[in-house]
C-alpha cells in the first residue's frame, strides 16, 4: 500500500483561524505512518512549530500547488482562484453541489486538472450522518452573536476569542430587557449549540424542528424577537421567511441569524438576503421599520478556533487513518463524480 501523504494547506481566507488537524492529532497520524506536510500560516490558531515538533514536515504557504500529484491536500474553506487546473485530491468544504455561486467554476477546475474533491460536508456514515462537523460551534456562535446584538452589546469588528471569554459577555447584565428566542433545526448539531448559547445567556428559546416546520406557522415565527436558523435543507422546502413577512407591520422579529448561510442555493430556506455578512460588518439591517438585523457569517466557528478545531480534529482523525476510496471516502468520491457529471456540458 502506498504511503498516504497529507498536505495541510494555509487557508486563503484571512479570517480563517481553524485547522482540520491539531498538533496532537498530527502526531498520531505521523506515528501511524502517514506523511504530513504542514504549510506555514500566521493566522492558524496553532503555530507551525507545534506541528514540526509532532514530526510533520513544514512548507511555505501556498506550496501545495507544486506538491507531488499523489498528495492529498487538506483544508477547510475555499481554495485560492489559481491554479486553474486542480490536479490533486483535495479534502475541504467545497460548497459546490447545490448550485452555490462559484460551484461550476470549482468543478471545472477539477475537471481540467483531473483532480478530485472529497467534500467534508458529504463525509457521512451509512445512515447519512456527518462524521466530522463544526455544527455545534456554528450554532453556539450564531446564537451568541444574535443575543449580543439583541442586547446592544455586539461590537465590530469581531475578533477570535475563547469560550470562557465569550460566555462572560453572554451572561445577563443589569438593564438587559427580556426577549423571546426561536431556534429552528433545534435537534441537530447546530441547533444544540444554539440552545446551549441561549441557556448561557439566561434565555429559554422555543425549539422547532421537523414537526414544527412541516406545517410552518409564520405568524408564530414572527412573534419571536430573535430567530436562529440551524436548518441545512437537502430537499426543497417552503421558505421560512419571505419578503412580505419582513414587511409585516406586526412583525416582532428584530434579530435574525442564519447559521446555515445557504445564500444563492435553490435550497435556501431564508431567501430574504443575497450576500453574507463578515467579521468587519457582522450585522446588516434588512428593514428599517420595524427594524430587522441580519447576521449571516459563513465561518462562525473560526471565532472560537481552539475549541472548534480540537473537536473537529478529534472526529476527523479516525477517518484520515482509514483514508481510501471505499466507505465514507468512497461516498464522498461518488458524490463528486455525480456533481461533475451534472455540471458538465451535455
């Protein structure tokens, strides 16, 4: 069997602090016979020297483009726009299978170079459950930011922090007014994270899941002050919010956080905005009267990079130790091939 060579790349996005593999788990990979090259990255939450001490090779940022062709390049978020031809096998969140903006371009780059995408969103077990996910922390951060915004305590630009520090800001303070919260998708990973953050903030949100959204009561939805969407739709469903709902003069909803950020996808359950927000400007006002503020940040867990990276790495490690073209990785590859066929000219 050929030795697996993983190449942990530097993230092109400047606000990405996370890593899919932490140094302690890198040591276990190397000890199991995996060759692991780690690119230098000034923004990664762990210093490259920690990986070097774990037995990893070190390479300059962005040098994966000239890595040996059989190398498997590992990352989290989007690739830089070059090279135009992707020759390697890549592991990351591609967001390319549901018609998202840029999806076609990414798949064409793989087609041009002969590489392949193992999309982490589709790394699932036999029942379809994700094997490694940031969902809990995405939900936690989403609800936390929504609460802070509702209470007038959200400060921009956002900066990475620790859970202990964030929890201190979430605790109720004198002068805070009560609010009603709603978590949609409350039973999933993200929903559980959102519910935990609300509890830390001293709030008890309404919790909706499949039973409540199957026959959605929009009037009841609009009677909540804060709503967190943690639903990742895989089939078309009626929109949770529509433009006419935002214009309802009786709307009580003031703060909306979309953890899923499926903007641009035909499966988007919140088609009331057309672009995400970011760390510099985390909040966008969708309506002036009555006011409605949107938070839609697509890398929320990077605001708690240490905790979220450690959890994700622990889940991904056994999958990397069993990397191949069957089982969960085979399902990833099958999904990539299907999407590539669907996107190719007929």
